[in-house]
C-alpha cells in the first residue's frame, strides 16, 4: 500500500508531511538535461573543435559558421552552451562586444516561421514587434539596422534547425548568411544544431555556397560513458545513501539501447527518484527505474498523439474503435463515419493508408500485409501500445470526436 506523504488528519495542512519528510534529492535541477555542469564528460574533443572555431571572435574576427550533427541526447546543445558560457566569461571585460542568442526552432510561436524567427531575434536584442502583421522584409531590415547600429559580433545558435527548414525552406538561411556582406559595423556567425545527418544535402546549392560552414559530428554515448555522466549528476543531485548503484547501471544500460541518449538516461534517473519520493520509499531502487521507463514511454506516446493533425487523430480513433481483426477497409469505413459525424473532410483511402504508415513509424501502431487469396491483399492493423495506454488514448480522442 502506498504511504501518504500528506497528513490528512486533525485539520493540519496537507503538505506538512511532505515538508517534514527528508527529500531523496539534494538538488533536482542537476538531473535536468538542460542543466549545464562545470564539466562535460566524454566531449573534450568536440569542445576543443567548437572552441577553436569560435576563438577568433576574441580578437575581433568573425568565426566560421558551424553545423553540429548527432542523434538525440548526444550533448550537442549542452556542449555549445557550455563553450559559449566560457567565451562570454573570458570576454566580459574586453572592448569587442560578443553576444549570443539561442533559438530552439522546434518551439511553437518562437521560430516556426521565418517571420517569428526574425521577430524573436529582434526581441532578443531589445525590440518588441507584433507576432503577426508586418511584412517579413520589414522585420529583416529592422533586424539589419538594429544590429548594425554598433560594432559587435552576434553568434546565432539555431537548435533543431532542420525543423524550421522543413516548414519554410532555406531562404531564411540564405538571408542570414548574406547579411554580413551588407553590414558595416556588426557581424553575425551561425551555429546550426540538428539531428538530421543529411540536412546539408537538402539545401539549395547557393545556400550551401554562402554558408561556408564547418561540420562537427557528435557520436552516441556508450553504456560506460552514460554511467560516468549519471554518476557525476548523482553526486550533486541525490543524497547518495538514498540511491542504489544498480539504479545508475540500469538507467545507463536502457539509454544505451536508445542510441546512447544521455537525455533519456537523465530522465529515467530523475523520474525514478520522483516516483520513489511520491511512494514514500526511503531509497531509489531498480523497481522505480522500471516504473519510470513505463511512465516516460506513456507520456511520450500521449504527447505525440495530442500533437498529431486532426485527420491522423480521426484515423487513430477509427482503429481504436474497430473490432479485434482490424483490416484497412474496416478502418476506412469507420474513419468515414467519424468524418461525417464531425464535419471533417474525407480523405482518399490511399491518403488514409499514408497516415497509417506514419503512425506505424511513430510506433503507435503496427500494420502487417496479409493475403486474402483471390480477393487480393490487405493490411491487418493493431495498436502497439498497452491496454492502459490504449484506454488513455481513447479517452483523449473521445473528447474530440463524436462516434
């Protein structure tokens, strides 16, 4: 039976039990993937490469543009921010002004259009502009005039740059790389960060030519490296007597299976600690890691489904409401019913098949081609999530569609 952390008796404040109980955490912020530590294990070579490219800024020169590649959780963003923090620390009393602005291109209403990108950059340098309404070239010119008002170097970090490229194309990159030719006092340098290893191959030739970029590849961590990273965080993040060694080993091993994702390892470690604390347990143990893995996976799937387009959600709702033997034709008929009842445009069966393939790639469902003899072939479709997750998905979609 779960032990309550909250005192519900005698009319006392319900949080008094929580406050009085010793926490398993010493500093939970240290266990966040956004926390920048004093040292970054197993990234010395990458730190050296990035710093050598940026170092000319300290002597008033414009650093080359650099593009950083690697799968999720390989320390790309963390390393860049670490290096820039060091750069600003050395340069804080120097005559030549260096500024940096970090932009996550995947954030909605921050950099999901070229307009919002330039609006956000203007806000970063102290100029508020409306979220919509002005021509993009007006923002571009305003940005140009503002940064060129004095001698300075601005380093622009575009994290998840591929996300913006897929939405608006590469014109924004061309504009940013060509701006140095027109600036009289200021200069800009770009640092692009992406999980897409083929990103540059998709760019227009003139954009590639104007970039003049340098490339750095971040390789995935192995299990031993992940263990080192976690041990460093455990020392600062937990009261060490309150966590089993097997917890760190298991978090590292599980994350190593996920392409060496340090973010995944840290999330597992932090959530395991949170669950142990909620249960009123005195120590973080292996069972809490198992619980954390399930919770994180469920949260991830639910978040993916919430952000899917309405048509994809309608197809998924049709699949959930099909019988056990769910074939493509059955899904399409159920999908049409949902569209008619909810005033949604009915897509072709081929397009519905494409949406099913996309959800298969996201591991939400699985589809298997089966033969029906002389009647041809079809696909058997089933959810690839547990009954618990399936019920949560059903409840979410039930509020969005009539059936």
